[in-house]
């Protein structure tokens, strides 16, 4: 028996896809019989235009091969029937002496089969999803033909029978098993599994319908317990049918028991619809559940987090969570949920107040402590966060404690310590290892250990807390490119911010030079810039249904832009540079030339990286940015200062700076303007990447710890302290002190002194 499971897990399970779990359930059921078994299969393994015989795992699951392997290893017989002589002839070459392959109409075969099967597997009539009735009728006829020999323990399974629960709570079995499922419901058969394949025992009952009479609170309690047991056992169709009985019996609930039962039934259907992301219908069911049982705090919190929060209706989620805290002020989970929602809304003080109440109710709960830490990290208040994380180290959640301490070390430029702490967290174990790997990658990159950082970078595919990290990796079903040789087509696609894509687009040339057919899906405002810079490459704007694929042609491999440095094994001293690679529009260069002063050196200025919403993301943007007034010392220097700033911060500009860009410039506009300048001075933002990629002298003003793989963190003697390995024309001016991110005076003084020297160059 163990030999079969070894083979199944290694060979069959990886190829079966969505059928793997239900095939496993069939064999687990047969194992419990502990004797040689009889398997009857209608429709044998076959070939088609895409598969060779015996390799049609995606088409029919190669069921004959799997069943034959089971009876060979575990004992028993397999009888398989198919009407196509070509398939049966080919299939006989794949099985051994325990299996009989018969060429015959399956219904006629089953009428003459005078044995009781332990497993009856129905899969003989190909399903046309647009006209399924013929297949449905054929398979109910098969069941009818062998029904006299179906025993109580016979497992009847049907392939190609996806199951769902509708918006009004009806169970729907479609595909081949639709009519078989209807029969099973009528006779009260016991559902064993229901996914893409469906299976029952108890088909022998023949109209022994389970018709409980619900005429009292006691009988109602019994059927509710029965429904719960079905749900807990994963028998969702049986649970659905039972909960529907409860709904009918409590349509106008009179007693408290009836109201609670009705609410629980509504909750079941809400959860069922959530599995298919039918949020609107799920919301209707949650609303009905709360109408019946308005004091059910768990229902209210579930609706807030799993519906309102998911669809972005955070204010409604906030309202429901607030009501929950009023109904049960001593419920720590209610305060936890409300705290998380206030955190989402950027209400730091409200979030802290909620988490304080949660901690007061559950002072030793590490999750409560970590909830408070989450908002303290975003304010940030690292001192108080460290104090709480040291308390977590005294619990069974030590890994989470080290994760938090490592995160703070990363944020405060103690990257070597961060790497040590985060490694310790991974060794102990954490609930979100991908998040830990991602943070560790940032610290590796900050100190120039690129190769180690790229390895941790790959974990973003499993990142659950920041969907923007995982979506690009998981977006396509075709494989990621990992250096496979040409000929091959590679679909490169944009991810992260504009600066990352301007930087990583250099790798497109390397792909083209190696002989790949390259396509690049970039942000819409970059299309013409990229078309001009890489004429050998098909450039397209990001798909309008991103992360969908409207307009994306088939390809062999895909590669998010940030994936390429890892595959090319980029290290701190091997960053590819083959000269300026982004090409501005000559016509626009001439246009902007006419708008600029004729005499004197022209210096572009950009002082803000853009401030986005969110507690930490807003703070992060502010730390990388300054107010225009900080540039006032440049005012009287003999240069023509030209505006490169866009967004709301552009309004801060004074009249000593020339402003010639349109209100919403494209990257073509900005590139053409940069081409006319002698120098660009900016903070760490996409303009720095554009200027660097064009080979234009660019002075980057940034924190001592830029916390990016482009400008890294200052370290004694490091070559990147005043330069960037990505852009030979870049010069870096850093703040003089760590962890004083809003202090720019010394940087401005340094740049001003350099500008005065620049006059003589």
C-alpha cells in the first residue's frame, strides 16, 4: 500500500492539478476497506490532439493508469469500459493482469456487470460545456444500469462535475454529474467530496429520504448540530441542504432559538459565497444573519473584515466594528478588528486606543502585543515598539519578536544587525516567512550584498501582506524566465515604481543581444520613451485589466522587471552599463530648447518623491522629500534653475525657478527637458533614474540610509557613499546623520558648495 502512495505523491499528484485532492480521497476511502477491492470505470484513459496515450493528465486525469496502479499494489481488480476500440486497444498496453479493458457501450456493460463495486467511477461521455444535457443523461443511465448491485459502502464518483452554491443558497452541481447529484439528493445519499469531481456513498437508499420534522426548539437544535457537523466534516452540499431546511423552518423566527438558528444558516451561505469572491451576495446573507441575530458579534466582525474591508468599503467596516465593541466591550477580538480598520484609515491615535483596550483585556496575548507593535512601527515609535517586542520574546512567539526587532534594525540603518535578527526569526519560525525574507533582502541590498538580496527577493511570490509584491510574480501561468537559452519569447512587465522600471529597463538590451524575442509591457506614460529607446522590442502599455492580460499575446516566459537583476546575477561590482540607454524625442528636445534661457548653465530641480496615503508610506515619502523652501539658498547662485517637479508639491515653487513643463507631463516631456539641462539636482525619486539612464550629470540628495538598492546605505569606505553603481553620472549627497530624516540643511549646504565649484568647471 505504501508503494502506491509513494508513487501517487511523486508521480500522479503533481500532474493531476485540481483532481489531485479528490482522487486521493477515493484511495483513502478504499484503503479503509483493508481488502482487495473492485473498481469499475466507464471511459478509459485516452489520447487527443494535445496528449499522447497515457499522458492525458489534464484531459481525463489518466484515471485508468491510477486505478490500475492501485489494484496492482493494494490488491483487487479494475474493470474499465470504453466504446472507442482505438482507446481500449491503446489502453491495454498500459495496464497489467489485474485490469480488464472492455470495448462496449458503458450502459450495456453495466447492465451485464453482476458484481458489487467498491468504487464506481463514471467518466465515459465527453462533456460539452455548452450542451451538457447529453452527458448528464448518459451518466444517470449508467448509474441506473448498475444500481441493483450498488451496496451501502459503494463509492460512486463522477468526473467533470464542478460544484458551487448560488446567491440564494441553492447547491448547483454542473457538468457530467448534474443528474446523478439530483438523484443522490432525492435518496439522501451521503456526500463524500465535492470539488471538480464529486462522490457519494449510500446511493442504495432508494428514496429513504431524511425528512426530519422541525416542530420544536429541541428538534431545531438537533438539526442545527447536524448541519454544523456536516460543515466541520467538509460535507458542504449536505450542510447546505440542511441549512436550507433550517431557513424554511425559521422563515419568520418566533423564539430566540429560531433566531439564532436562522442567523447561523444565513452565515453558512455568506461564507459559501465568499469562497467564490461574490462579495455583494455574501453581504446580503451577512445582513440577513444580523437581522435575525443582531448581537452576534462574530458575524458582524466577519462581515467587516471579509466583505467591507475586502471591497474597500472601510468606513462601513469601521461602523460594524464599532457596533461590535459596544455590544461586547470586553471582547478583545472586537477591539483588535476595530484597531486594524482604524490603522487602515490612517487614524493612528484611534488605532492605538483600540489596541490599548485589547491589551488591557488580553495582556499576555502575544497577538495583542503585536497588534500594538504594528501601529507603533508606522508612526514610528521604535522605542516603545522594542519594549513590547522584548515581551513577545518571553512567549511562544519568539520568532515574531525577532522579526519585529529585525524590522526596526532595518528601518534604523543597523542592517547587519537586522540580517542577524531576521535570520534568527526564520530559524525559530514565523507566521509570515515571506515578509521576513523580503525585509532581509532590503537590508542585504542596502549594504551592497546584492546576490544574497536577490535570493530573498524571490520570496515576494508568497508575500500575503503586500499584494503588490506577489502579483507580478504570480500573474501568469507560464514559467518565469530563469536563464533558459534562446530561441524563446520573453514577456517583460513593469512592477513597483517608475524609478525601478527606468532602472531595470537596461536589462532589455541584454535580452535582445542574447537573441530573445522580447516584449515589454510598461506603464502607459512610458510607452513612447521605451519604443524609442528599444526599437527592437515590442512595447505595449500595461494591460487595461491589470493584473489581467487583455492585449497580451502568448509567450514562452515572463519576467517582472525587478526579476531580471537576479537572473543576470547582478552584484555590486557587475551592474551592467553600456552607456546611456533611454533616448529622448529630438522634436521635443528642440521644443523645450526654445522655452529655456539661452545663456548660462541650466540646472533642473526636483525636491519631492511624492507623498502617498497610508501611515508609513506617507512618512516614507516625506523622509525622502523636502519642501521647496529648503532650496532657498540656491536662489542667488548664477544658474538658471528649471523645474522638474510634478504633483501637488509643484505648487510650492517660487518664481526664481523656470517652469516649462505641462500640467501633466509625460516621460517624453521630462526626458526632453532633461536633455537640455547641464545638471539635474533631485531627491531620490524617478527623475534621478531618468537622468542617470540618459547619462546626464545628476546629483541625488538622500538620507544617510537611502534604504534602496539604487543608492544603498552609507558604510565606512564604501564606494557607493558618494556614487551609485547603477549610474556613472550620478553623485550622491547624503544627510550627515542617521535617523534624522527631515533634516536637510547640511545636504543643501554641501550641494550649494558643490554648485559654486561647478561654476569654475
